[in-house]
C-alpha cells in the first residue's frame, strides 16, 4: 500500500468521524490528526498531503457538496452514509485542488470505497467522480 493511499485512508477515517459527529474541528479531532501524522506520516510531504485532504475538504465542504448533489440529484448529500460522502468529497477536492491525475484519484477513491463502504459504494463513487472528471475534461477542451 502506497503512502498516499495510507494518507487518503486516514483522511477518510478522520473526515468520517467529523461527519458522524456532525461537528467541526475540535481539540480532540486536531489531537487525533496530530497523532496520526506523528505515527503514520513522519515525512513532511505525506504529512502535508494528509493534512491538505482533511482541512481542504472541511474548508470547501459546502461547495464540494453542491457539486456532488449536481452529479447525484436523486440523493441528498446530507443523507448519504458518512463514508460515501467523505470519499466523494475527498476525490472532488483532490481533483480540483491538486495536480494528481483524475483517473488516479478515481481509482484510489474506488479502492477506498471497496475498503470502507457498502456493496454499492464503489459503483456510486466511481459514477460521481467519473462524471466530474469528464466535465473537467470538457471544460479544458473548450478553453483551448
């Protein structure tokens, strides 16, 4: 398992906890983040990647959820399972705010969905993120 996959996996767990509790970052959550960084990601680059996923999703959650809602109009984002929601939020965040290629992000998120989600989660995550990626590609072609 790659260090990036481990960082994504840890981010899913932290974000799911925040979502389940329906809370914002508290001292307990911040302490958990620091403990995870120290124990699993002693190298600065991985620390930064893990942190950027967690804080980036939380900071941009409203905008990201609006995007997800647009790609899955039959489902209310707030009613999705915490796992489904945070995996898609993290994938969307990473596609928008990093240089990681979309297909890699989608594959990683599908793998996380298989690991943490229900039977239908991988297909749902793949559908939403692939649709978003195709939309990004279309917009980039129009700009050229």
